[in-house]
């Protein structure tokens, strides 16, 4: 009997997904969605309730940054009870939870990323006036991030310093399981700045019409290699910096639900939370339209027919960057989108 013959329970941690998760997943008549939240004390009871009396079920964990470890423990318990459970790999989860382990991983496999140092170490050959991005080793969404000068930088034990590099940021979303690996179109996140405006507070667009096929293939290839090296199971967001000199730097990996997933799903028109059951959706998945998003502070919007979703980000889709611009303008936003090449 195949896995798909059993009920599927989607265990979704991020609260921000509650209003839109159901529009990007394919559910069978026995399937359920359980929004687990981020309480570290959660046990398997809510998941067993969703399974009901089924002798066996498949539980798919959609983890946040803070629940990567918790969800691994829940998955282990469910397997002990005879159920199938899918969650992120232990290696991938540890890399996503600790930026120092992540940078050591990049160095081990000679993956190019900005020069860095931990407390008590000096950055490799910077000038005293060079700018350094200081990060909390366990932080997420830029919490604890600050800018310092190399000659004055004093790192705490829980921090690392990374040389600031000018460039344009991209994210590539990768999905990997026993059926193979899928990569989504790169998401354009705009240029870096010394103000350290995080990507989730900027305009984002998928795909970038000006990126070009060569660069897109390179970003996708590096993303796939990283997913293989990290033994990813499920989703992995790979963050890149493309410099004006044509250098590609790895910034971070996020082995969890990420902020660019809705953009990638709307650009490809794919059920992004059901790839576990769609083994034909592998390799390089292509965009069939454009999607864009900006920060948003208004009332929530869930309008699948109009292709408009708004939580803390307003995300829309259209046939061209100009159509995306027009739709955002209608909803009160007026971003400067990249020009088509």
C-alpha cells in the first residue's frame, strides 16, 4: 500500500501561514492541517487527534526557525508509534540554527561566502575602516544584526562578524527528498545597503527579468549542491549575494518555511506544500508568471482568485513586472520594480 493511501497530516508551525497555507497545498478527503505554533512543550497529542483512528498516517512537518529541533523530536515519537513522518534532517537543522556552524560548513566545502570571524578572532586582512556585519549566531530575521568598523569591532561569544559586501541579494528555494531535488526560480531581493535593511522589509520579485539564464542556472546549481551536502529533507532557502564584479557569495541557508515561498509558489503556480506527493515536480521548476511583494501593515487579505495575499507582506502575481506594479499600486503600494532586460 503506497504512502498516499494513508491520511496526510500537515503540521504547520509558523502562525503567519494560517490564512494562506490551504491555498498552496493539495489535500485528499482524509488529509488534515494542524497549526502547531511554536511552543517547545508541544507533544504529539494534537497530531494523533488529527490522525484519528487511522492505523498509519504520514505527517509532514513545516517547521519554523524555532521549531526545527522540536519537530524532529515529534517526528521521532510518531515513527515509534508506527506512523510515517517527514521533517528536516538533523544536519540541515543544526546548520540553520547556528550561523557559526553554517559558516564552518561553507568553509569546509570551499563554498564562497564573505570573510568572517568569531569572538577573539580577526577578520582575514580587512582594513581597520572596513565595515563588518555583526550577527547573533542563533538569530533570525536580522534580530541582533548591527554594523561595525573592523578596527573597533568587539564580538560577544554569541556573535560572529562578516565583512560587509555590496551587491544584489537573491534567494533560491530548493526542495529535496528521496524522489530528487527541485529548484525554484531565483527571487530578487534588491541591493544591500549599509543601513542593513533586511530583505523582508524591501521589495521582492520572482523571477528577476534582468538576471539572465547563465546566472540563474549557476544559482540553482549551487542551491542544489548545498541541499545535497546538507542532506536536506524538505525545503531549504539558499541566500546569495551577486556583486558588481560578477562574484557569487553565499550568505545563509534557511532549512525551514521561508518568507520567499509564497512568491515562488505564485510565480510557478505550483502547490508548494505538496511536493512530497508530487515526485514528477523535480529538477528546475519554471516560472509561468511574475510575482512581487512589499511590506504590509493593513488588514489581512486572502483572495486566491485575484492572486492577492497579505499578511506582514503583500504578495501579488501578474503576467509581467508592469502588471505586478499596477496591482501593487491599486492596493496602495508603489515600489520601483527592476526593469525587464
